[in-house]
C-alpha cells in the first residue's frame, strides 16, 4: 500500500471521525485504483455535502452501512 494513500486515509479519518452519522473509514479500490471510503450510519445528504470528494488526490467514496459496533 502506498504511503500517500495511508497518509490520506489518516487525514480523512482525523477529519471525519466523531462527526455525528459517520460510522467509519477505510482504504478501498475503485476501478482497480485506490480510493478512500467513508461509511455512514444512514443516508444523510447534509452530512454527505460536508465530506471531501478527495484527500491528497485520492478519491473518496461514501457508503451507507448502518451503525458499526466496535469489537
């Protein structure tokens, strides 16, 4: 995994974790290329507008997963 992707994921996570409705973040892929993921508890248009479309040139995808429980 590229250090720039990991650094972008770290920046994304620090900027969105703690926002009401954000369930988590991850590194994923889109079309065979790296992307960042933000997981939401529910489909919230206002929250989606506050999320970045990319971080450090890495695109951000948003998915609704529901609430996640920590193990």
